């Protein structure tokens, strides 16, 4: 088990819980109790207290005394500490803890004035490579392609923020049979092109014979033809093998596919606000494959089987994991082969210590085989490989999402639908030139928040009507809440940067302060488990708690200037946190909406 980020940073400065645990640890030491039970956590019964310590129960067994007595001893020991306003032992042995308002306000003020809003960095940065996006050349992005970049991009932001060294790779699908299909289809369309002339020795045209839009029409046609006719598929396979072996004309034609596709894809991902450090693909490791396979055969990690070369990966008799095929009997290399060679490259050239794949969970078996083969073949020693396998996006019928006509929906169509929902909103005080930008921001917030707020492994129903609501756990609600704080602060004019949060003057103010202490926990959970939904959950809690606070606590209308300033500072911290968390989710907040 690797340590979680908070365990790595077990100093009292990072989370309120660890600070309180340190106070309890001291008391436990005084009392001669095992300090591993001195853990303080957020209360499971917020109506009773803010925090709790349950250590008396396990201690009772060791000490052979009633848990309530032990709890009372502990309470006696700590109750003089002025950071507590109420601390009590209750049956059977819980300790309920409520902080003094002064202490809570001091804590939140520190977060407000901390550049990292109280969040720790990892002790020793890890070199992490992230593999997400995974688009295929010549196929336009469709709705099934949305989850990987959204989850992957959020995780790369979180990992970077926590201090790791991250390199993200889009890992284009550019080397499979679909390439041969395209080549054969274009040969049918334009047989006279020089790419197909075996005796051609000149230089090939600079311009692509096909545009990216044409490619996206050619591909389904080619694919359908190969599905219907085995001999067509055979031709496509042969063309793929020739391409992989370096056929000059095919390579030149293929390069056009790559160039036009990358250009379009870069635009699509930029529109989504998703960024990649590397634009590599399956084809980039072709040169590593032959030596890798040779080595695996020599060392007996791989073996020949019915003309193919395979790596058995099952561990023992009962393990039914099928072997990974490295080379097919026709000599073509497979998806797993390029994935293995890519691991080799990532470890050797990029010094990756951890590789995270954000890919549909239907590929779980594939990654299981690849990771096992990589370990067996010794190409990833001490490298942690993780598959973040996400669920499917379904229609209201619970089946994979389709357009009304029954086809696969393009990603751009989906975003446009979100835009048209967003444009239904009456936008206030927005200059004409900011209108489109605001609508875009609402649309992206709608889609991104909806996607990221699910536990990534679950399938979910894509219901734009629901996601576009301005109430509940939705992107628009979050934006609306943040914009509202912006507007409150704007109306009050410039406020000092190092403002002070004051002891709460009512319960909703106290609750808001308490929630705002939880940011490091939300970030840590996301980091440790690669689960963005913790951030969504946190952002929602912050927004909802603020809105409740604001309904009960006037800010502009508050006559007492000291009180007003404290509330302004609290609103500033709320806004900072919302901006920060939504930023990690890849969501931008407009000025007005
Ligand atoms: N292009 C692949 C697909 O469409 C996804 C690639 C995922 N990444 C990887 N290294 N295998 O299924």
C-alpha cells in the first residue's frame, strides 16, 4: 500500500482533522493510551457535534475498562484547551467535539491567506504519464469519446497541483486495421494516385487527397464493406501489414490521414478545454516492436502458438486470463503489442514511474493482459500502472446513447445541444460580445459537471434536461452560485486582500466555515483514488452551504462594518475555493450570467 497524500504530509498544518488528532495524541500520551486511536474525524452526526473521536471503544478492549470511562478520562484531559467550546463523552464511548468559533475563524482565515488554500503537496514528486483521449485517426469524436478527456484532464490538473510531474499523451489510434481499410477504400476511389503505383520513385504530393470530413465518410463505408465481405477485410489486413512494414506509398498516404486528423482533433480538444503534452500514437513505437518481440522470445516470456507469438499471462491453473497476442500469424502487430512497446518507451525515454490509463472499462481485460505482460517481460520494473476504467454514457432507455435517428451522436452535436439549452437562460447585464462566451461556459459546465460528478466506474444516463437545471447538483447551479458571489463582491467594491474571517455570528455562518476547512480532504481523496466526483461533491456542498448562509446573513445590508467585513472575507474564501475546485474540473466561471 502506498501512503496517501495526507499520510505523507502528516503535519498538523494541512487538515483540521490532523491538527485535532495531534491535540488528542498528546492527551493519549499523557494518559498512557495507544496513540494510534487518537484519530479525530468529521462528525457522522453533524447535528450533535462538528467532530468526533471514537478511540475509546477499541481502547476499552485493551484496557479492560468501560469505554465511557475512558472517553471521560480523555475529555478531562483535553477540555481545558481553548480551541474547544464543547467536548463531551457520550454512551457507549464517543467523544463529541465542537470547536470554538474563534479558533474556527482563525483556521479559515489561514486558508484564505494561503496560496494553496491549505492543500499539501506530495513529499516526493512522481513522474506520472497519463494516457487519455485515445481518439482514432479518421473517425470523428463521438459521444463515447467524451469521458476519457474530461476525467483524464481533471486528473492531470489534480496531479500537477499536488506536485507530481505529469506528462499527458493523447495516444492516437493510428496503426490498426482501420488504416488498411482507408488505404484500400481510397485506392478504389482514386486508383491512379501515385501512392498505389509500386514503381513510383518520385516525391508524393504535399496536399492530402482527402479532407478530414471526407475521411469520416470514407471510414464507415470501408468498415461496412469489410464487415460484409471477408475478402475485403483480408485486403485491408494485408494493406495494414504492408503499411506497418514500411511501404513507401502507403506511409505517405497514411501521413496525410494523420496530419488532417490531428489538426481537427487539436481543435476539438481545445474547444473542450482539454490539453495534452504529447501527441503521440500507436505508430510511434513501431521501431521498438521487433527488438521487443525478439527479446521476449529469447527470454521465453513469449512463445509461438499456431503461427502467432503470444505471451501467456495467466497466474496458475485457475486463472483464465487469455494470453496476450504479440504478433498474429499474418505478421501484423496488435493493439496490445503497441501498448507494450509504448510502456517500454514511457519507462525508458520518459522515466515514467506511474502510468495512468483513462479508458472505457470495457477494455479492462486488455489492460489486465498488458500490465501482466509488461511485468513479466520486465519492461516496467517498479512502475505502477493503473487503469481508470469508466462506465458508459447511456440514453434514457438505459442503452448506450444514440441520436434520435439511432446513430452515434457526434461530440460536437452534443455540445451544441448543451449550448442551445444554455441559451434559453435569460442572461442579465451581459454585453453582446460576451454572450456567446457565457453560453459556452454554461454549456461546458453542464456537460463536464454532469460527467465528473458520477463515480467514474458507473454507467450513467445522459439527461441534458436534468443536467441543465439551475437547481441541484448541476454545473449551472455551481456557476450561478459562484457568479452570485462575484456580483455581491463587485457591488461592495474593492476589499483588502488579507481580510479576516470573524467568529461566526449565526449557525449557517459557522457551518459554512466548517465546510470550507474540508478542501484538502476533497483534493486528497481525488488524488489518492483518481476519483473526480469528490471534487464535484465538495463544490456542491460549498455552494449550497454558502447559499443558505447568504439567505440568513445580510452582507451589503449589514450595518455593523466589522461584521460586514468578516462576511466579505468569508465570501471571498468561498469564491476562491469554488474557482479553484471548478478549475480542477476544467470548468470556467463567467463574470455574469
Ligand atoms: N484508441 C483506443 C480506442 O479507441 C483507445 C486507446 C486507449 N489507450 C491505450 N493506450 N490503449 O479504443
